[in-house]
């Protein structure tokens, strides 16, 4: 079963997409945004045909990808080829997407295989459309290649997966101290609308991000204190009164869990000058 809904936020068209192999509603949906000919994130490969049909009413002139995860980048190369337009992303994102990435079964079932990109343009200081200027800002934590796009004059922040609300579990690759560092960097900006890829906050977006920062700071602080006391992961989880999401871990082939969120709290934040260039 596939889901595709159109939402309008002023000048911004948002497409909410999700896919499930059975007739049940999708467990996860993701938003792609179209503004002044710019498509921000491209949805999963499973949703290519209905998304392409929905985009027919838009003069797509360029595409930007916030990070490499398949629900954001799955259609980057097919849409670039279809529209013959520039494809923008960070250099680290391109490094991932230039290869056929390994993918476990649940991700393949729900999202489909990413099509490797053939060409791209690295983010510069500004990504311009006819009417707007978007500033790409490197914000690692959710993934090590993550960017947000900021439109200063309009007070818009297209946040990819930086926000996501008060998460209860994470994937293994996530880094919560780095995420905190990135969110605090973004909080220095002047914005009202936070266009998250899963939970858009068109009003009071900065307030919602501040709540997320406090939530993550509290969690990380508690985990680090318990870790310093010598407690292992499973005892930290019990001390925090959290239950492991065993069914979710099973359904995702051990890709998502509360234990990963605890371990993500014990990682070191990246240095401010973290190198986001491709490895040679």
C-alpha cells in the first residue's frame, strides 16, 4: 500500500509519502518539499511512480538532498535524469550515493534500493532559485553527512532529519552529542518555520527545536552519569525506566533500538572543522 498526500504551507508544496508491502498503512512517512522550482529530498524508490506523477504540475529546475538515507535520496538520480536538472548535496552524501549501498531486508521492503548517482553539484555557500536563497548548513548527528537548508529572509529551515521530535530510539549510526552540537548551531539562526522531513512545524518551529534540545540534553546527561557509575547499557536502560523496543528491533533486523540511543549518547561530538570531503 502506498500513501501520497499533498500539503500546502504558503508558497511551499509538501508531499507526504509512505509505502507498505501489505495493505496496512505505512509505518513511516517522509516529506519532500517543492519551492520555486527546487525539490528538497526525493522520497524512497518505492514511491517513484506516484511521486513523479504528483510532480508533473511543478517546473522542477533543481534538486537538493539533505542526507543519504534512502527515504530522502532514493529518487535523486532517477529524478535528475528525468528532469535533466542539477542535483545538489554535500560531498559526503555523494560519496555514499555514488555506490550501491548495503541495505537490510526491512529497508529494502519499505523503501527500495537507492539508484547510485552519476553526477552532482556540491553545496556551496548559497543555493539560489529565482526568488529565494537557501544556505546549506552542515549538521551531523543523525548521520555524518547531514545538511539543513536555511532561507534567511523568509525564516524557513528545511531541517531534513535534524528535528524528528522527542525520539525514543535511534539507528546505530546516530551520534547524540553531535546532534546536540548541530541543533545548538541552528538555534542561533532566525527562523519560525521548521520543515522537518517527518514532522513539519510551520509555526513556532524554533520553540519546538529548543524543546528537542532540552530533551536530548537531559537524556544524554543521565546516560553519561550512569555510564560513569559503571553501568552497562541494559542497566542504564532499566535505570531510566525505558523498555527495549524488541518488536521494532525484530521488524528492522536490529537496525533501530533503545540500546542504540543509549550508545549514541556516549559518542564524542565531531570537531567543528569536521572534514566533510570525500575520502580518496
